[in-house]
C-alpha cells in the first residue's frame, strides 16, 4: 500500500501538539499582562476635569493642606471632592476672570454642583475606608502615587487585589512614623499631612530616603530591617489585627 503521509507529517503533528500546549499558556499570559497594563488600569493616564486642577501648584507651591479640599479623608470612607464654595473661597478673590475657571463661576451662579471626574475608585463589591488608612499613618502617596507632582490628576497605582494584598499581608513594611524629635507625639494622621508641609518648606533635600521614595511615587514597601521592626511596633501601638487583614471579608462585605 502506498504511503499516505510524508515523513514531514510527523514533525507537523509534534508541532501541533506543542502548539496546543503552548498557545493557551501564551494567550493567558497575554491577557494577564493586558489586564495589568495602563490600557486597562488607567495608571498614569490623566483624566479630563471641569477645570485643570493642579495638585502640584495647590499642595506644594501654595502649601494648601489636603484636608482643605478633601475634607472627609480622616473621618469617612470617601475622601470627598471640593465643593464649589471651597474653590470660590479663594477664587472669588484671585484669578476671578480666568477663562479656565468659568465652570466654577457657572457652578456658583447656577447653584449646580461641579461634576468632577473620579480618578481613583474601587469596584462596588470592594469596601474601602479612607479614614482607617489615614488614621494609621499611611501617606496618600502610598496609594495615589506622586500626587504632589501631578498637574492633572492621574491614577497612581492599579488598585488590583494583588497590589492591595502586598500591604495587607505585611503592613509593617508600609506603616510610617516621622523620626524627627519635633514630630514625636503627633497623631499618625497628622504626620501624613505634615510630610507635605515638610516637602513644601524644605524641598526634597529635607526628606530622608524613605520620604523621598514616597514623594516621588516609587515607594513599594521598605525592606530595611530597622524600619520593619519599627513598623511592627506601630502595628502593636495602633492595634492593627494583622491576622484578619488578608481575610476576604475585610474588603468584600
């Protein structure tokens, strides 16, 4: 009987079997990479706002306290967005005719709230409370990236579950307390905002290495044994229940 398949058919068959094994793996890795890319997470992608608000100008150059605009950040699950009255407390006196601020003036005249575009948010099935994190001394930049350098606000981190769990599984790597003598005795939440004041008054040269990483948006937890030991002491001092932080119900209620 004549041979139906050529010898090359064996190679094709082997390649096909190999492809069946490899293609799903490559496809899965590609999908995972895409889900973590800025195309999906929108990290470092500035979003349009009614007015081009600059954190760098207001928080660093002018030295406004974060709580002036985000008034609920210490006491609520939601940090809060600036109301028209908050903006006009200054801009009724300065830049009163700026075309960029026309939406603010229209909001005031028509008694219509400003429709800010929310940049940082978690899915509806995730519970997140700003006040818990701020009152444990977690600096805004830990989650929001270098917000102090942003002229137009963009998302600083992915907020994906794996990213959150890095801190929940080892909070001692992220808890921070200013070591300066004059900072001792201050509440953890106050030290969060004092760091921006320290940057505003003395610039980056006035900060230690960890503070510089925070302010530049590159802080991903400390690996310094001394800092980790200090973090564990803060865990005990603040009553953080580490054995529960990684439980599903902590965030999914």
